[in-house]
C-alpha cells in the first residue's frame, strides 16, 4: 500500500496520524483531517512538526507518560487514552480519543474525533439508569400489589372461616341423611375454596419473588427425597378414598444425597401442587409414581399418572397463568404457574410429556446443592 493511499485512508477515517520525533515533538505523517482546524491556531500540513501537550491537546500530558512506557516495551496492540472532552477554538466542547501504536521502529500516536462513540456511551449509560429506575418502580408496584392481594385474601379467608365454623356447628344438629350429605358437600367445597385462595396467593407471591434476587444457601438446601416422603405420607389417606396408589419409584436410592437449590417450604408447595394435579386427573384404582434421577449437576423429579393426559393443544400454555384444559376446571392453572415461577427462580426448568403407555408425566429439574461450587 502506497504512502499516498495510506494517507488518504486515514483522512477518510478522520484520524490524525502523528509519529514521535522527540519527547513531546511529533510529525504529521498523513494528511490532517478537517476537524484539526477547529483546535489549531496554525494550519498543520503533512510533514510538519507539532508539540504535544504544550499546544493543542493539553489533555494528553498524562497519557503520554503511559505512552512512553508502551513504546519502550514495544508492546503489541494499542493503548487507548479513553474519551476526553476539550473545547475547540470557538469554545465548543468536543470529544476526542487517542491511541498509541508501535509500527516497526516508529512510535505512532493516533487522535480521532469520538463524538459518535461518546454519544453511544452516554446513551448506554442513560438506558441503564432508566432500566434500573423502571426495575425499582416495578418492584415497588409489585410490593404494593402484594400488600393489596394479601389484604383481599385475608378478608375472604376470614369470611370462609366463619362459614366453616357454622358448618362445624351443624354437625351437632339432628340432620336428616340428606342434610348430612349436603353438609359434607358444603365442607368439601369449602376446603377446595381454601386451597384455591392459597394457590392464588402463592402464584402472585411467586411473580413478586421472581423479580427479586435469590441467595443460594447450601447449609439450608432442602432434601427433595425427604420432602417427597412427607408429602406422600400426607396424601396417602386422600388417595385411599378412590383406591388410588401413591408410591415412590423402586429405583430411587434412599441413601444418596438428594439436596437441591431452593427453599424448603416452597419446594413442599411445588411437590404438593403436582401431586394434587395428578390426583385430580387420575382415575380410580390407578397408580401415581414419583421418581428421582440425578446426574452430575442436576436432580430430576418426575410424577407419572395413569389419567387421560393433556390435550395436545393445551401443552404449550400448560404452565401459563390461569391456563386450564378442556374438562379441567379448578385451580390447576394457578398451581402449575406457581410451580414454573418458583422452579425457574431457582435456576431450574419444568415441563410436561405424555407417557407412551398412557397418562401424564410432569417433571422439574433443579441444580444440586453441592454442584455449584459455592
């Protein structure tokens, strides 16, 4: 490449090219860009010498100390001064940036206008500040909503407790068989209403907590096998009412370490929700099986039922808020949404897959408590 072509190239890039002649003295080695006239009182041309920093670019005084070390070490690459602001001859502030290079035996100093780069950097900083403010406002809004929903749930639950007390008192009355049957229906519906209220509260709380940071504490990491065993014990009587069997898969090693990243109480709720879902959609005289598998970093939880499965058109929206399939009324949509929000907050994943032999498999995967190196 000829010197003329190289000079024209730097001119088109709006870069001032200087070669060090002596300490503070530099030679213009390419055609100077037009912007240089806005800073220099004299017209500099190709081949002329100029003093730095005594003349036009006083900011470079400190940078040249670092540049001397860079040149002396014959370093590869380039050293940047960073963007600085400087007033031109008419007092207008502009942004500049300098670089030092070693080209064979020559010590090169490049100076360019950095207005576009400066504006882009300012844009990024401003965008970052706006996003932080929006995030903080979102947290505040969600906290206010959480207070509101808790107040609403508290009021509804209070009225429901009064209804339950009245139902309990009716047990001591001389009711007919038909009356007792109606009373039992009322009690069951009341219990379902309580669980629906709890799931609504859990789902909303999961949204709020998903925006907050989660601190991993290995010492308090829950044992997922113990959580499963406790929930199985809790549900055994419920499953027995419809001759359903609830069991832990035979291949689960009960002596292994099954601790996962998460919080005990919320992990219990996730497992409970998935177990309630399996119970509601399983026929009588069927079996629900819970399995655990582990690899180097994750633990996989599965729960298999022998129900009708999920319609294909519902699978994609299964874990969305208030999603429920055809003939699947109730709180399933809320519960599964809560499960997704909670599991993803802990760095895991959750999903559904149909079983070849019929029925559904719901699963989630969580990081092992000892697998993160913390």
